[in-house]
């Protein structure tokens, strides 16, 4: 199958990407975390703080502070058991068990892994894997690799001024075993919400951050000792204190760096890790897309122009939302309460103030990245659309949101809950009980002309960042959400009338109030 056809089906015709005889081998599933064997480890403090506070900006963070940061980003936070009814018989019940984290993940499989390159007291300089299962660092490669890493990123950043660089990777088998080829779309969004959580936790603690989507893949994977056939880095995030991490243009940027040449500078790592699966199937389409998305030389790095956001025309169809104060909330408390809602939604009233705050705060952040020359406003590449029901002062219908004027443009009037519910490919959420059904909308062409197939991956990553922001804000407002990919994209694009605009719905996020879930859960915080 051609890659363009595959990506089209992945988004618009999902049934075509699954083999007709596909069956999940539940007994042979992999662990939701990576376990290295026989390597030096540095235990991190297991006493995690109940809240996050800004540290001393005049000195490097301690190893303990780095541990708190990693735990709030991707640590194991909770163990839960949920009873699931399989039929009408009261004894026909299955107990689902999961180890949860503060970020959502498709099927709670967590295909992403975290690595860090650190320059801190209390730990040798080098590259580490964050072992979430034991809350510790596993030393993969000791030494100073500032120059190597800087060149892998195009020589535009002073890595020596960063106390830590975070690497977000994807292990393909960790959710391919369940979702087959559909896992490629899931993996990008999973990594995206993890990047979003990384940015939020960094902001809470007072770290500056910058997300690098463009880097020499072979060189970065080689530094971490990853086999690109099994796992690949999706984003590199330097962290620093004192000042934002800006791109610096100097003579070295004009030197073209090749990944293959960098790889020769340091030896190959051959570490052993535990998977649990006895039979790992091949995933040729994921491998082909990984190869097609690879950047072999810094000459491939590009900047993309700022898109012209859709402006609302003054008409009777416009609804200006009330201005609200900046939303202040306890970040750690919201993280503890967040979970993906299924049958927990309960239809309730949503005030216009709540809707206004949700939309404004979702877009009220910026983040430094290597894609454009803006201050990182994510709304230059994405929009929020929604189907609203039972919202005070907002007639039932579908709307697009314009952040610049803080207003809604009505597209259709009416109750569309039934249409959207029957458009779910797996109706695990009752949309009749949901007042706000949000959709993240982006360009169909995913900047392919400049970024090639890497553009699709980057689009999923950025959409995930926006989703995580939306989930945190909804939690702060006393509501919850559930990111969904199993929906009829063509139906939604037609409903929002965006087909002719070159736009498409990337992900659906039902948002609303909910009842307490009947489950057993225990905190994994000491």
C-alpha cells in the first residue's frame, strides 16, 4: 500500500488498514513500560510532593527536583481495578486492571518512553532512561554529549546551558499488538499529550522549554541506543532556567551536518531490555513511515509560514463570549482527578462562563518550538470546533471558535448528539450525556509540501499538546473529557462544513460533568 493511501485510510477509512483476520493476542501483550537489564541505576526520591512549586531560579535543580518533574510528567501514579459488565447476567463481569499515569493513552498502553540527558549534581553526566516502573534513572551512556546533541538539532541551541534535555520516543509494538496499523495515529497523539504534560509541568516548576520536532533521527536514536526498527524518538525538549531557549543563528548553522557522520563519533550501544511478549509481529507500514519521515541531514530542516487563521465575518451568526479572568487552579490536584470518562458522563448545565473559560484558556498558552518564527501560538495551525447542547445562552448547534475575537460562529442549529453518537466506531462514550463535543481541526495536507511525511507526525503531536491542555482546563472547571479517535471523520467534516476549506477533524473530545466511577484505586505516591 502506498504511504499516501495508507495515511488517507488511517484518517478517513480506518477499516481498510486492518488485516481481515486480525485478532489480538491478549495473553502475549507487552508491558506498558520499558525495563532495562544489567545497567547502573540511580533511585529517585519516592516521596512526591502534593503540589508543585517554582524552585530557586538562581541555581540548577537538584536530582530530587528532576525526579518530581519526571513523576508528574510520566510516572506511575495510580493502580486501579474496574468491573466491566459483559452481558445481562450479574455474574458476567470482567475486572480490568491498569497502572495509570497523569496523561491519557489509547487503551492505557502508553507506547511512549522518556529519556533524559542530564547535567546535574548527584548524577554522572550522560543519557538516562526514566524507569517509570521503579521511579529511577537507568544510565545508558555516560559522558558529555553537548556538541553531538547540538549538531543533531542543527547547531541552533546552546545545549550546554540546559540542565536537562528530554527525549520522547515511541515503542511501536507497545500498542501495535492491539491496534495494528491504527497504532501509528495513536502513537503520535499519545506522544503529543506527553509533550503537553511536559510543557505544563515545566511551566509549573519554572523551567524554560523548547520542543524540537526536527532533528537527525539516526543520530538521536544512536545516542540513546535505540533500534529504529523497534523504537524512535519523536521530540527533543531542552530544559533550562533563567531565560527562554531561543534559536540562535550563527555561522555553525550554515554547516550541513549528516546523521551518518555523527553516528560514527560514538560507539553503538547494545543494551538488553525486557518486553514480555514472546511473539512480536512485524509492522511494515510503521517502519516505512518512520523511514520516510526521517531527516538525514540538517539541510532538511525548514521553517513553515504562519497560517492565516480563519476570521469570523460580522453577522447574526456570531456569538461573542464574555471575557473572563485568567483561570487559577491547583495543577497537581487536577492531575490527580483526571481520568478518561466512559459511561461516567452525566448531562448537566454548562454556563456560558464555563464555556468561555474553557475555550480561552485552552488557547491561552504559547510554547517555543522549531517550526516557525512566532512565539509559539498553536492556534496558527489548529482550530477548535464543537457541537454544543444545554449551554446557557448558547443555542444548541455546531460552532467554530475564533480565539482572536473570542467569539463563536454558528454553523448549524439543532441537537446533533444522536448523529455524533452513531458516528462512533466504538460507542464506549454515551454522547447523549455530553453537553460539549469538541473537535481539534487542522489542515488536511499537514504541511506535506515542506515537511513531507514528517508533517503528519508533527501534526498529531501538536494536536496532542492541545488535547492535554483542553483536558487540564476542563478538569479545573469541574468537568472531564475523553479523547476519541474512533469516529466518522467524514461525517464531522461535513457537519462543520470544512471539506472545501482543506481542513479536517483530527480528534474528538467529549467534555462534561460526570458521576464518581465505581472502581478500586490506590495511589502509587509514597
